[in-house]
């Protein structure tokens, strides 16, 4: 099953979800991520968290959701928006009529404060994603 996680910037929440699904989905699930207005690179704190969790970083990049609407792109079985902004935008037409879900998660990259506050926000996002990914893996 191919799953595309969408958010606006494709730098934090969707990147974390992609990496988590790929690490836990084995050969049954393949995670991808994209954004309506990609930041151009994953957030450094997202990469630091993935490193701390022992997940591979290879192949993770911030990209436009337009890549997945093109001919030759992997066909998605499920599209999951992880931010309210992306959920409210007009998405491309996805080939194959994938199932569409929405997981409303606050943006950890928008948290101000020092490093400890930012790390805590990213960890909270990770903790919110874990049970959702676990349920997805049960399908």
C-alpha cells in the first residue's frame, strides 16, 4: 500500500510520518510525503529526531505534491493530510482514486522558544503519529 502524507511545507509532520511508516511498514507499506508549498528541505529538528529514533534519513526531501499527480508517479492507495492548512487546500487530482484521511496535528516547526521547547514539540508530534501509524499498519 502506498501512502502519501501531505502538509503545507513538507518539512516536519509529513516527513516524520513518511519515515515512520517506511520503518515500520516493511514490505507492505510504502510512505511518501509532499507539500503544497514545500520548504525545500526537511526541518533540522525533524532530521535530528529521526536520527535519535534510529531511522534512516536517506531519500527524505521536501517536495511538491505535484510530483505525485504526474504520469509515472507511484499510484497512491491512501492520501493523509497531517495539517489543517493542507486539508483545506484544493489538492491535485490523484490517479486511482485513493482513500483520503485527515490527521490534524499542530506544526512543531512553528513552536518558538529554545531548543528544549522545539525538541519537545517534535517529540509530541512523534507521539501523536505513533498510534495513528500503528492503526494504519493494521489495515
